[in-house]
């Protein structure tokens, strides 16, 4: 069994369609408050808000790391 990296509860992973979802021992979907707060706090960027030059700069930086 695996542990949730946010709340450290014992969970298992099950395939649902093309996604793996965390499931608790009783078979219910695992959604802890710590995980939901972390997901909400991630910064999201709208691709339309960036200029073509900025997008090119980010893509070059990503390719340079490889």
C-alpha cells in the first residue's frame, strides 16, 4: 500500500478510465484537505496572456535543461 504524500494516510491507486485515482481502504475516493489546498494554491498561467517572445524564452529554457 502507498501513503498519501499530503496527509500520510494509507491509500491504494486504482485505474479509472485513463487516470489513476487514490482510493482509501474502504473503497471511497481519497480527497484530503491538505491535497485540495495544495492543488488550489498552484500558480496557473493563461497561455493567451503571454507574448510570443516570452513563450519562446520558456520553451528554450525547458529544452536547454534536457
